[in-house]
């Protein structure tokens, strides 16, 4: 066969991931070509056209993953997935389907699918999904074999809060998540606890909302949770509400199952960025006790924002104040409020300031392309990357981030 390769970001590190294609291979391999320019890690070891061939290929090649077309009448996809999960513990199944219903997705997860992709799906999403599922499968294999030598992975939960809406809290959290994944090579999840704006900013259309996930929380673990998240081309995994109705149904700030979801995410991702809605009463802030860092986004151009930021700080329990990081967003030279005034008013030092850009920021929002990707050399993008380094403790060498090497594609 050949290496399955895509025109996207692909981590160079790690063992080869062996897959069997039980999909229309022409849609992935192009004009019958064995290779598509891209990764050297993912290798197609077999192609199957029916259920019997799938099992023959598994027995012959011992793949890590089977990519299965759930819409193909040659397969009873859910029954086959369940059978493979039971018979071949070291093989994960990734389903591809046009069925977008949350019910079907939940059935797929309960059958043991490693992930569930909605067709049509772009190459970068496929490759990121394969890598994530393979990594989780390897963790499970080591656990079963008793070979785990490192302690259980525990990531960080980083909250983004603000005393007032309209100051770019969601935009900042979204760009930081992308910078952490793309530039710093971290495994990142972004959880939007309000109305799904983060999905718009990333131009991603999730199929499952917060209410679906919270409802399924008692049945979830690290293996079954990850497929519920949508994946951005940067590698950021995304979980948001599907709108106001979904948010009010989920009640994520007070739903105890939300704590379960966040706890599971910490075992899978290095960093989980959580975009909070306005916190209006003391009951709402209790969920912040689970956070490792709390980013308070405020403003230097609106005294009311600063006043509301102080009121929000006053609601926090004293033991959380050391976790607060003050970030001043949309800073402009013409702003009347100085950084020293903000520090004095909030009784907290300012960790970082983010420049305002009335041209790039709105344009990036409108096209769903974060500014750290569309204009990485712009002052605002550099400020965001600097903040990401501060929050994540990344090393800086000669003024530049020291990051993992990534493949260059097409000889670039």
C-alpha cells in the first residue's frame, strides 16, 4: 500500500499508524495513487470492500485503525464496530457518515467507535482524528498490558471570564487555543459554555452540543468523550453549545456532570481553554474552583468594564485569587485608562496586554479564520502568542517560541 498523507499540519513524532480503509479509497487516495503528499506516519496497509474483507485485513495486517464508511450498504456499520471493538481490542474504528443526528453519534460511541466524522470531511480533520484516536488507543494498550511507567496525564483547565460582554473574551480564548496547538505543539481543547460563538470564529459546525454531552456524561470516559468534540484544522478540539436553547438546557455552570466532562478532558488534553459566559451570581462562580488558571479579560477603554471586572473579582472565593491572570484586551494608545490604574483598581498585576486592531480582528471573525493563522506576523497575533507562552510556560529562544518541528509539505 502506501502512506496516507494530507496537505495539513502533521506532527513528525511518534510511531507509524497503520490503517485499513473500508471506505471509497478513491476519495482519499485520489486517482489510484498510493500516496498523497503529507505525513510519513500514517500507512495504509489494506483496503476492504465488505465486512468479511475487513476482518481478513485485520487478521493479516494488525492495523491500529479501521476507517469505515457507515453509509456503505456493504456494512452494518454499528454492528461491525461493536464486533470489532469486542474481538480486536487493539484496533479502533473511525466511522464516516452523512448522518448528523446526535442519536446516531451516541449509538456509534456506545458501539465502541473511536470517532465519528460527518461527510464531507476535509483532509486535515481526517488526519488529526487518526492521530488523536491512535494516541488514545496506545494509552489503552499500555494500560491493559500493565506497561504504563508515567503517571496519569493531567492537563490544565484555563478559564476565560469577563465582567462585561463585548470586549473580545471569546475571540481571545479562541486565538489562544489555536496558538497553543499550532505554534506550541500542545494538545488543546476549547470549551465554549455560552452560545457557540467559538465555533463561528473557527468556521466549524459541531454536530453535538453541550446538552447532548452533559446528558451522556455518566456513560463517558476518555475513549468515548473525544469523538463528541469537533476538530479544527489547527488540531484544536471544540465543544460548544449549539445556541441559546442548547445552553439553557445544559445549564453547564451548575450541572454537576459538567465537572465530570472537564475532569475527563484533563486526562486527554494538555490544556483545556474554557470560555465562560457572564458570571452573575456566587453560585455561578463555584465551577471556577476546578480551574488551574483564571484569565480575567478586561479593558482600558471602558471604565464600566473595569468596574464590572472588580465586582467579578469580589465574587470569587479568596482561595481562587492567586489563580487569576489579568489580561487587558483591545488596548489602544488613545485609551484613557492606564495599566497602572487597572492594577490599582483590581489589586492584581496585569499579566499581558493585547493590542487593538480595528481592521484585522473583525475581518478574521467574519471569515472564521483566527488572526494567529491568517496574519501571524501582525502585532495582535504576536501579542496573543506572547500571552500563550506566559500561560503555558513555553520556552522562548532569541525572542521566538521553541516549538516542535513539523513536516514541510510539497518540498516547502
